[in-house]
C-alpha cells in the first residue's frame, strides 16, 4: 500500500492535451498529447520579433523539419510582434491582419495542411526568453464556421522549452 502511494507521488503529471477540429471527417477531429513541444525565438532586426511554437504528435526536434507521419498532427503557431514590442505574457489574436502583434496558426495531419480562418488566438501565461527558457499558455483558436466552411478549432494548454534563441546583433 505504501509503495503504491509513493509510486503515485513520483509519477509524472499527464502532458497537456491539444484538441483539433480542422474538418468534418473523423480523422480531422482529434485530441493529442504532444510528443514534442518546443519554441524558437527570433529577432528580425528593425523588423519584428517571432516566437515560433511547435507541438507534434510524433518525435521531432527543432534541429530540422520532419513531415508528420500519416495520421499524426503537427500544430505550429508563430507569434509576431513589432520590433518595439517584444513578446511578453499577453493575448495574441488571429484576426487575419498582420500589421500588429498577432498569432498565426497552422495545422498538418500527416502530409495534409489545414487552413485556420481568423478567430481566437493564443494567450501566453509565462515566458522566459533565455536559451533554456520556457513558455506556457493556452491555445484558443476558434472559427465557428459559415455557409461555405466548417467550424475549426485548436484548443489546449501548453508548456514548451526554448530550443533556439536568435537575438539581433547590437548596432
């Protein structure tokens, strides 16, 4: 009995799940716990900042792109902000406009790519932009659907470690 209680106390908490609804077919609605979650931070001098989040339902890393295996999901979110406004804990909407700080989501299941019409966004709850930092937040992209297109959504909590930080060189 004591051993069972100790084992429960030492077990790792379940990874957060991401819920996808990107089409009407059964394979286009799924829930997964990412096998890989990582972030990359890039400063594009005098242009903008990008925080690139990746959540994959298969083994991969930030060393290079790996096409998702059949039926396996890949969710990418690029948070872009103006040069004078680096990313910080805040809400970043996907409005379809890219002039201001925004989040741009993309989804693949296997080799098929899915568009996500504007709606919702991502909220960063914590962010440490150091080489071994991390980012935590909530995905809440939602498009209710219309006469021509089905409802689509990407929702869930996430935690990702920064695997790459590229800062612009000082003048």
